[in-house]
C-alpha cells in the first residue's frame, strides 16, 4: 500500500521539542513495518507564520515570504527525518521526481514545500498523484472538514464524507470568508479531484489516529471519495 501523510506544522511542531515529532515518526515507522510505502509532507505551522510576519514587517515581497515559508517547512521536515530510522532519505526531497525515486527504491521520503505560491497541502496531493498512492491522509489540527471554521463558529457542521467536487465547493466557500481557515486548500482539493485520490482529513494531534486510519479506515474525520472509487478498499485490515 502506498500512502502519503501530510502533517501540519502546528500538529508536528506546535512548539520546539522532540516529543511530538518522535511520536509521529514512530507511527510512520510502524506503517512501514506493516508493509506500507510512506511519503510524508510537513507544513510550516506557527513558526512559519511568525517568520513570515516578521519578514513582511521588514518589507519582504510575497515571493520572498513564500520562500521563507518553504525554508521553515524543510526545517520541520528535517526534524521528522532525524526521528526516523534507517531507510529514510536523509534530506527533504525538493521535487516530486526525487521523492518518487526514493519511494520506488523502498525508502521513506519526507518533503516540505516545493515552490512559491503552493502550500504543503497541494504538495501532499501532488506527491500522492505522482506516485499513484492508494491513500492520502491530511493530519490537521481540526477533526475534519467543516462547513465553517470550527474555531470561530460553534455551530460549524463536520462532514463525514464528501465527493471531491463537494470538497472543492466547501473549501471555496470557506476561503471566501475572511479570517476563516480550511484544513485543505483549494488547489489540493482540485488535485484530489482530478487524480481520483481517496483522502482522509483528520485530527492528527494524536498520531495513533493516523495509524488507525491507514490500517483500517477507522477514524472520526472526513472521508473524501472521488467519483468512481466508491468501492470499499481491499487494502484495509478488518
């Protein structure tokens, strides 16, 4: 089973420290031991936002800010790499070809950002499409996809299941609301749709939730099931 796990920076490194990183690395290693090929993508989180805010105040332009964010995602990726064992590529992959070659060779590969104006949400979806992954998991700081920002709206409703087209519509609506946040961005949602990639969006603050989702499809997040892939996967253990 080929799986891509996209871990938000705020999930992996909510603050400087090793504990959360070690716990997520242990889960990825368990999945490899189960026979999975694992690609991981790491976001920048609060650290990236702090650096970007400071650089913006200093007059940096948007491309420079994007590049700064990419640098932070790659630093976070290096933390995860440091916690992983043998069989892990020792530096973050800078493009999909490099990552794909590593995964086909049987190694664990970790990526951060790739290019300005592209989030790590989109990187995760593009990597999953590139390697023809069986499953894409977004480990976020919220329990799934909602019709409004659950941090701002107590009445926000979580979706248990969406088609790829429905995900695009929901995310587009969220992104039009100033100050709201979505667990997956619009470009990522469109890539998921065109690739037909089965996707799970879940609360990854407890990394064991990632393991259960990949092994059994057991989670309390949101299933994104593009048209034509409605059959139950055969790779999940019962």
